[in-house]
C-alpha cells in the first residue's frame, strides 16, 4: 500500500531530500547513494532495474514514487549530423523541445556534447524574433521535467561510452545550457534546484563551466543569484544597445531597462568574480549597423564580459531575417577592435527547425 497520497517525483529531489524521503519510508538513508548512482551513472529508467536495492525498498518506491520519463514525440537530426532536436510530450500533454549539439575542438580533436534544455512550456517574455515567445506562456517545468531532458540523452548515448578509467565520471552529457523554451529566471526555484542536482557530485557532478543559464534580463533575479553559491555561467540575451529598440525586440526591457540591467550585471560580476556572456542575435537592418556596434561598445564599456554574436534562424511569420555573414563579420571586427572578446556563432540545425520553439510551433500549427 502506498505511504503517500500523491507519488513523490524522485527526479525532483536533491540528494538531501532523497535521504529524507527514505527516512520517511522507514528505509536506510544509505540507499540514497545507490539510487542516485542508478539514475545519474547507470541511466536506469525505473525502480525495477535497481536490482541492487532490497526487494522491500523497490516495492515501497514503486508504490510511493515515480521516476517520470518524457515521451518522445519527434526527433530530427540535422544533415551535418552535429545537431539533434527532440520534441517531448509531458504527462499533461503539453510539449517541450530540447536539442543536442556536438562540437569538436579543432586543435585537440576532443568532442563536446551539449544539451540545450527548456525551462517552461511557452514563454511570457514575448521576444519578437522567437517562435516560443509567439506561443505565449503555459506553465513552468518541474525540476524533474528539466532533469529528464538531460537524462533522455544520457540514456540514449551513455551506454555506448567506454568504461571510465578509475576516478573518471561516467557522464555522457558534458554541458547543459538553459537556452531552450522559456525564461529560466522566471522559473528560478525549479531551475535552481535542477542546477543544484546537476552540480552535486552525487547527481551529475557538473561544474561551473559546464552549466550555462541564459536570461532575457530579469534584474531582480540576477541580483538574487549574485548572492548564491550555485555553480553556473550566466549569459544575458541583449540583442539591442538602446532602450527603444530593446523594448521592441525584448519587451521585458520595459520593466527592466538597460541601465538597470547593466547595473545588475556589474553587481553580479562584482559579487561572484565571474565573467558574463552577452548574447546578441544579429538581424538584417534591425540591429546590425556600425552605429549599433558603436552603441553596444559604449553600453558595455567597463563590463567584464564576452560577447557572442549569433546568426540566427529565420522565424516563420516574422520580419526578422539573420544578417549576412559579411555584415556579421564587420560587426564582430568592430567589437574586437574596441578590445571586446567577441565570438561569432552560427545557429545550428536550420534544416530541422532548431530555433527555439520552431519545432513545437510547427506541431501546434499542424494540429
Ligand atoms: S528568446 Fe527566450 S526569453 Fe525571449 S521569448 Fe524566446 S524563450 Fe522567451
């Protein structure tokens, strides 16, 4: 018989909370480490596969808890083989997207595997160039729904990994970026808990450089995270260097104008000692002129940051087209000449609706 009215979602729990739950079940807390090892190192999807646990504990877990597995609706692979996009159905029939991207270091030849996760179904920020922003907000994802997106790829590809050497972690996903659907800082309680599980040596054991959270600029929450000890990198999606344009592109700017945002970024850098990434998607004739570059240099002067210029995917039913490569290179050169570390990134998987929310949009439209 179940000991709880509503099954506990095991992937929502931190290692400490899992111990408390075991205590509540009347089981030894020492089993927590084995359960976490099964989930995050052995990639099992159900309690039945945790054969090392006592039959009594497995039975109690089956009656009182759920693992929760996302249902795969659609999976697309880009022709270059470097990007995969998946659409998942959640228990309440809503859908979210995740992406897997492979990068290869040109000098070492080492492969990096990055999973881009969603934090919300839809998004309330409403950025004009974003398919998710055009869908509106539906709900926040739970901690477990965020974690499951990463575990999907771990389970899919992890078993192909060679046995790790002594002391090495058996973790297939190497980087996690919160750049999928939703504004992660608008669901910060759940995102914070998910990151703490990703950070935990008993969870995935990912460190500071392996987790990146990208925000449209929620100033109150940026100030809050300045005080916290979580291990992740912060990226701010700027996309415009003056308030009039940013009000149009990223409407949250009306609530948190640029002066407040830059001041919060400085506070974050001062308190954490960390660099910030500035994301700037280049759109033809919108924000890609040399005057825009000058305004950006002026705005960011004195801010310890690196800029990622992004050549995005065209958004169906919108006026936003990515800038040409020549324009992007000229924009990048101007920033580099001013002494700002600037990378130019090209959006992955244009052939598979890889822009944020595009796959879900297509599904919603075809319905
Ligand atoms: S770009 Fe990000 S913050 Fe803006 S609407 Fe899309 S998902 Fe939301």
